[in-house]
């Protein structure tokens, strides 16, 4: 990544080609295969008519998420977490982020005593798996909730708006949107931004991998993120309109 | 399943529509999405230039397999094995079966000090996931080995022949080939057969879920399995000929 | 194992000397030390007046099994599974097989809301520990059930018939019954057969360790298994008649 | 927290009274008890003359961190993680954040093949344990590194500058610096900011617990964080000058 | 430890300077930092209005203890037990000893259906952490129980008397009281004695690390322990009288 | 246990009938089934020509022990530790005690770089399993070491003397030797004593389960233990003389 050109001649503020395939599997109440370029994540939303023990009897629902990566989603094989006997710190961090992002757009009181779990399983990883997961999970969640409304199990739709996420970063002197793996691994600063369709932020997680970053750089990255997320939300809407 | 007709008017000795998509993911040395009707398994073969500790320095290679099921591959969500902290007995049983089946068709001395791991991850489960896994894994393994031959890392191809598997069972008075979930869960006897393209058996695992079975019934099932496996091997060959 | 003679001049279709000692320990409702030659397994059947959570309130009982091997049951010491923090795949596979075999001969509706767990712990291992376990467990189970009938806790005996198992295998050109360790480790094909006293099969698990096997060889092995199991069932009956 | 006044009449931009006690324990190469009001964290830096396996032979060092909370650091007792058999997701998230923050201010090439682990153990928790941990760990790390320089094991000091962290949040209509527990649990948005003494950012992690937040609110929070961190760095410098 | 003089010119029958700080942390019902010379243990007693499942409905209470050591409490860093996924054998042994010692001085019937857990976390370890833990835990327990009496939750004080513990040992030809680390690691025999203020024994655990010990030596050690424990109990009483 | 008579009219200072069967299993270098009345423990000593990592290259050997209880060794079935995923605190405590007791009678320098592991597996438990384990393990260890001497792998026998153990206790007003289960569970004080044949103590572990005990009671118990251990050592010697 020494040259200033991005792979496939992407512009600095351009997200990768995004594709969302609904009903990718047959049984989940919401099932979306989301692709951000070569990153492919299967997001399955499962509805259960129960809530975790600590929430019982309070009339509220719960939305949670789990994240996993197939062992050979990446260039070299990673050890299967089920075989090593625990989920790693990175996995836990990511699935907590996805879950918080989704809960931020659902009115849990309106959901009532139901639990929706969105499983985000990475089939192929080329950078940005957590932001692709959030963006795809929002659509899977919308489908699952819609099925509850359609069947009469919910009188009112508890989902307040769409939520999407993108990674942005500084690579040398360039601020770039939606980093792919080769960019991500060379970036000085890497930031994941989660926003609603109303342009408000739910999560901002910026990390200086190399050089620390300035307020000005932070603002540049947030500008890029805002544009990118708007593009992703447009895809979400088009997908759900199909 | 009280009527004698099979779903989709399948004949008793007919396997489901089988489809194998090569290069389904981009990074694995062999990557096959295998579909037996609604059962879909992603088989990724990964090559590593090392062997397990107990095999070091003996000039031999190793072939192994791991099996997993996405939490919502099935009608209701199963707990993620990585989250529960261990692989269940069923998972272990299946991945050991896949691994033995693949090793039976590879000359480990010719492979030399290399290890191939085939990950079989079930995207959607409608019965027969272990037999679909073996059948798809054989093609992924062939591709991975071919890449080693092509790159000159192997002088000679260590794979002796194709291997495929099918489930057969007795449902009421009928012996059926390639059970789908609704049939499998109602069957009295369930048998998984693994065979080479030469018609020799590698594994035979028959279980009486309800009534015990006779030698005659066993023979009937083996006849069905032989025919079904020939049909699957034809698909394997056609796929590799593409 | 290059010569064609078996250790101790056993005939090809001859099982090892089999001995079953009832009431081997004092507390279990059924307790049998089973010996197949030098293979020794202690089978303790424990009755509990409860069922697993998923079976509660359905008026049915449950029969399950656990398998373990003392660390120095074998020629070299194996790591204690309790110390390594989990049961290995082989252990899980075996205990699932024992449990299925036992359930196949018990009418769980007649058993009612009770659970019987048969622990099979290998004191000394010289091949065929899983088949010895099943054969001994059947007697321990019979004793435990008989105690429930005798005490009036069961009105009717839910055990339908005896069940026994034997391993058979192909070693060079010879099909042999009840392999001991030195034979087992050299065999090309190894098959475990579980049958009822009525000659019907409950489980057939054949594995080609070396060469794949033909239908003809399979039939030869099943003939041997049938004879061997009849011999074992004769010992079971004699033991229970004491 | 309905009134607009903060506990102890703190101003909105005012950090709690901060105290850092060096050499709190006797054996660690760097040992600091850091107090942010009622939050108390013991930060022990341990030097080992080895690196993790994956870094061996590359002439570089490593800095890592672990985080724990005594079971009764909080208002009600939490289960001990050692007893429950694993570190929770929150713990992992926090210790990864601390470690990244520390590595950002150390030149690992200059450190050479040594590893420094900073253990941050929370003695008492009243909000902001992760930011107190980072702020105290920076001083413990400085002491540990200074001991290496003093003993001649390091020719040059690899620590580039101080690093400190503070939490900021929006509570109702007020942006507040250094939230204590009662504020934190009522906040709509909670953000942790990690900065160097040069005013550059290393980590920014903002989370909307309730309402999503705007760019303007984000900027307000960053202003508060900058001021707070400068105050903390002043304490760090004074502490190290003692 | 070849010379006969003890560090700091302690007499053979002299305990180290002992200090107990009550209310060391703010939230626990009883919180004591106990120091035996350089050994420092934080003892927090937590009251919960529930009992373990196996004790429910029997009108009795329960007192238990957990023990942990901060990774850098010792000269070299130990692996964090929460990270390694289990408590070691030594930890379990110690926490079981502390719990038994405390239960011996509490009338569980008078306590009623409440559970008190005393967490003993070693901040700095210089020998005798288990005896310091017991001695400090007794005071933390007394404070927790006193708070229940003061609030009216208990009509009667269930604590029968104080309990304290000391280690004694034989080093060369000398019997010594309250071994510090440098003595402990060189001792032939190491004994931990737990006694009530009435001079009766609750636990005696003597171990020959090197040479086996005689009855006469055992008696010598018990004499030393009796004196030492009386000195510790005097500190407990003075502390509680403050 | 309200009457003063012991089961089977045992005298207060009388151990149960003790039986040790050598070569109980075929493969271990030392294998002893030890019976103390109805308590039966299988002690297998395994020799390995290696030492634990931390002892490598120091020319010293190691002796260790592991303890387990078959699930139905007791009146009601206990959960299998391998299935629950960890060894309990009681198990760890006991196996550490056995190991220390054995190491106390072996000169590890003379043993050289070899490791002997003694597995003590309880077949039937009627009180005193840890003391029976130590007493039987001493004989299994002697046999394993003798085999090393006989084969010339050891020039000199590193075992210094026999070691045996017995439990003693106070039940009401009576001090009793070698408690069986019904006595043990009713005892106020329970003490395990480990001694060499020279009458010196290796371990003394006394616990007040009910009332605390006095110095005088302790002495009474030690007198009983001394006599009991002499009786056990006589059986050890007779067994080894066979």
C-alpha cells in the first residue's frame, strides 16, 4: 500500500460494492447475506418467545448478537473457537458491539417479552467484518420483526430506524472510507462508526494503530463515515423495498 | 410421514438434487459448497506445511476434518458451540467420521509432511449433513491436492480415488435413500454408508432408532446406498471436470 | 501379527473367555465386572427417581451411559480426562453408543419417570472395551431393573431382551471375531456389532482402517458377529441365572 | 440524578480528586495505586526478559495488560472470574483497550526482546475503572521502564510520552467529565477517550446507551476530555517528579 | 537461611508486626486489610439474603470463602487464574480451609437463611497468606455480622468467638512462629494451626517438606502456635474495640 | 452412631481388615488393590522416562499422584469429574496430599530424570479413601521402583522407607481409629495422619467438623494413629514379602 491508488480504483470516500441477499437461508425469521466487496457475512435473526432470566417479568424484550468466523474465512486458517473451548477477546468485543448497535434502534418495551438473537457468521473476510455485520444484521432484524408484525405477534413495530456501520481510517496521509484488508492492516488509525439513518451516532470507536491522531483527522474520518453510512443505508432501503 | 410418498415425489432409491460449487470462497486451497436438496455445507480444505506433533519426522502427512453447524442452520436455533465452551458429542462423532473417510483415500506417505484440514460448516441443515459433508469434502480435498501438484509441491498425487457418502433408512416398511430431515426423524433405522468410487466400503454406521433391523433389511439398505453413492460420485466427477 | 495363528490358539470365530461377576461393588443397583480375556470393565447401573429436564412431565423414563478409562488401563498411561478438563471425542462416541444400545432394549414408557445411568469404567484394556461395556452393561441394567420390580417401584419389567456386542475385523486375509488389542491395532477393517438376543441388529459400525472392504467381506464379518454375540448372550443368561 | 448538580459540587468539566501512590506494593518493577475519587485501582507493571512465541527472534518487545475486579469492589458482590472459569467479555474488552493504549506510547523496537505486563486490579469501583487503569498504568509502566534504564538493561528509554484517559458523557442535557458510578449508570452517552500528553488521540470509544448523539455533542465531549486528560497528565507528572 | 538469626531480629516465638485496618473498602459489609509484616491481604465479607441451593428451606445459613492472589503479589508474576480458566489446587485447598475455619465459629442455625462470603485477596505475599487470611477474615466476618445485628436483621449474634491462625515451622534445628517467605521456603516442616480464642484447635495441618518430624517437634510447634495465636487474637480484639 | 459400639465390634484402636493385592492390573509398573474394610482403591504406579518441564536438566526425578472416584463408588451417584469439566477442590486436595506423602519417602536425586505417577482410583468408598490410597500407593510405588532396579535402570533404590496413613477421629466422647463412613460423617473431629515406618510424621491434618478440639484430644488421636499406622505398615511389609 505504498501507492496512493486504492484497489479497484476506488475513490477515498467510496464504499465497496455492497450487496444484501435476503432469505439466504430458509429457517431463520430474518436471513441476510451481506457482501462488502470480498467480505461476506451471513446474518441470521432468530426470534424466541422468552427473555434472559434477569429480564423476566418486566414486560421488556431483548436483542442480542453473536459473531463467529469460519476457520478459513481468512488467508490462513484460524483455530475454530468451538475447538479451542472459548471465544476470543476480539470475538466478544465484536459481538457486544453488534448487539449494542441493534438494541439502540429497537424499543424494547414495544418488543415485549421476546428475544431476538442475530448470528453474524463470517464466510469470507476481507476487512470490515464488524461493520458489514451490523449493516446486514439491521436488515435481518427488520425482516424478523416484520414477520412478527405480519403474524400479529406484535401490534406495533418496535424498530425505530435503520442502523449501519462503516470503517474509516488514515493510511499515510489519506483518509479512506470502508477499508479492505490490505488497507486496514497498513492503516495508522482505524475507526468504526455506527450511525442511524437520521445521522446520529451510536458508536464511535477509533484506535491509533500507529501514530496518534488529531481532532482534525478525527473530523475528517467522521465526515467520510457519514457519507459512507448514507450509501449503505440506501442499499438497506433498496434491499428491503424489493 | 404416514403416507408412502416422499416429498417432491422422489423415488425410494433417488438422491436429492445434488449441486457442488467449487471455489465458493476465495482463500482456501479447496472450497466447495455442497447442496443435497436443502442441506447446504461449505467445505474448505486448508493446506499447512506442518504435521501434528506426534507425527513429526516420520515423512508422512495427515488429513483431518472439523465440523460445525451455524446456530440457525436448523428450524430452531441451537446454542453456538464456541459460546458453550465445547464441541458436543455429536459434533465430535461426525468430524471424526469425515476425517477417517478422507484419510482412507489419501496415501499419507505420498502426501509427505503436510497437513490438510477440511472444515465442513453447515449453512442449512435438512438431514444428511454428515454425508453431504463427506461428499463435498472429497472434492475440496481433490482441489487442494491438485493445487499442490500444480505448484510442484507434490510430485505425485496422493489421492487414490473419490469418496462419497449417503444416508439410507427404513421408514415404516420402506427402505429409502438420502433421507431428508422429515424422513430421518421418523425413521426406525438410519444408516450412513461411505464408499469409494470402486464400490468398496470405508464406513458403515447403522443405528436402530426404533425397531432393531434384520440382515435382510441391512442388505436392502446397502443396495440403496451403493446406487446413491454412484450417483453422487457422478456429480463429483462432473464437478471436477468443469 | 504376521502368523495366521491367534494368541492362545483361538479359532477365528471364537470369543475370548468371558466372565461376568455380579454385585462387584456394594452400592450400585446393578454392578457387573465384565471380562473379555484381559479386557476388564466395571459396569455400575444407578437408578435415580428423576428424568433429564427436557423429558419432565412426559411420563417416560431415560437410560443413559457414561464411559471412562482409568489412566493406566492401557500399556502406557493416558492423561486423566478429569484433569485435562474434557472428555475426548473417542470417549463421547463410545458412551453415546452404549447408551443407544441399552435404550433399544428398554421400553421407556413402561420405565416411567426414572433415569438409569450405567457407568462403564475400564479397569484394564486389551481391545474391545466398548463391546465388553455394552455386554456387561446389559446385565447390570437387568439387575437394576429387577431391583425396581422386586421393590414394587415398577409393576412391569420394561426390559425387552438382552443386548450384547462384539467386535469383528479383517486382519490380512482372515476375518476374526472379538479382536484383542494386538489384533485390533493391525486390522484393516474393524467392525462393532450390537445385537439383541433375537438376532436383530441395533448398531453396525464398520470402519476400514486400512483397505476398504467389500460387501462379501462385510457379510463374512456379520456372520462372525452373529455367532459371537450368541455366545456372549449365553454367558449373560448363565450369569443372571446364578 | 435528576438535579443538575454533580455529587460533591463538582463542575461539569472537573475531574474527581486524583491520587497516585507509587511503590504501593514491594515486588513489581512499577506499582501504582491510582484513585479517581472512590475508584481505586492497583496497577502493577512486571518485566520479563522474554516475548510471546509469535514475536520471538524479531528484536522487538511487547507491552500487554490484564484487568480484574475484586469480587466485592462494587456495591453487590460479583462472581469471581477465576471461579466461573473464564474472563467475561467486558473484562477482555477493557484489558485489550489498556494494552493498546500503553503500546501506543512505547517504541517496541527500542524496548527489545522484553515483555512488560501491567496488571490493573480494581480494589474499589465507582465508575471510570478503565480510564483510571490506563492513567495509573502509564505511571507504573514509566517506573518499570525507568528501572530497566537505571540497571543498564535498556540503553535508551522506549517510552515516548505519557498517556492518560478519562470518561465523558451526556446526562440529560449536560456534558460531564469523569463520570462517577451514579452518573455513568444514568448517562445517555458514555465516551472513553485516551490521549497522549501531546494532545493526540489514541482511542475514542463513544457509545449511545440511550439516545444517539450528534456531531456537535461529540465535539463537546471531546473538548471536555481534552481538558480532563490534561489535568490527569499533570498529576502523573507531579507523581513521577516526587 | 543458614544463620540462626531471623530477619528483623525477631524472636523464635514472635509473630510479625500485625495490623488490621477496618472499613478498608467502602461497599462490603465487613472489609479488613490485614498485614502480617509484608504479607497484605484484603478480606471483604459480603452478605447475601439467600443460601446455596442444597441448603434451601432448612432455616440454616452458610459461611464460605474465596481466596485469590493478585498476579504480582509475589516476587515473580504468576499467571492470572481467571485467564488460565481455573483455580489451581493450592487456591482451592486454601479457600476451603478458610471457609471451614470461619464456619467453626458461627452458629449457622442462628444465622438463618443468609450467606456470608469472605473474599481474601492477597495484595502482597511474603509467607503465611492463608493464616493472615483467616485472621483478617474473622474480623471482617465479625463486622458483617455486627451490621446485621445493628440493622435488626439478626436478633442474636451467631458468632461464637474469634478465630485466628498462624504458621509455625522447623528450620534446621529451630522451631519458629509465623514464618515469612524466606523462612518458609527453607523450612523442613511447615504447620498451619487455626485456633479459637478459647485455645481450642479447629485445624492443624502439618507437612514435612524435608525431614519427617517427631511427636516432640510437633508439640514444640503447637506450643509456639498457641502463643502466636493469642497475640493475633489480642490484635483482633483491639481492632474491633477501636 | 449413638451407641458406643463400633460396627463389626471393632475396638476403638483397631483398623479395619486390610488387604493389599499386588499386580491387580497387568500393565502398570506397580499395581495394588488396597482394601480397608469396604473401601477399595486401585493404585497404579506408572513410570515415565521424562520429568515435568520445570524440572528438566536438573538430574532429579519427580513423584506425583492423581486421585479419582468412580461415579458410583458411593451410596448415591456423583457426577463424573471428566464430564463436569474439572476436578473438584476435594479431589485436588487429596491428590496433592498423596503426592507429598510419597515424595517424602523418595530420594528424588537418586531417582534421576524419571517421573512416577501413582493413580489412585476409588472403586468403592466407605470412609478413609485418602488414607487407604496413600497406604496402597506406597506398595505400588515400591513395586514400580523395584522393577526399575531389577531392569538396571536404577543402580540404587531411591525409596527410603514405607509410608502409610490412617484417619482417626473423635465421635462423641470416643477417640477412634480408621473411621468408616458412618463414623466419619458423625465425627466432631477428623484427622488424617501420614507416617513413615520409622514413626515420624509426614502429614497431620486435623479438622474440627463440630466442636473444636483440645491439645489433650489431639494427643489421644496421635497415639491411636501411631498404633494404626504400625498395623498398616505390617500389612505392607507382609504384602511385599509375598
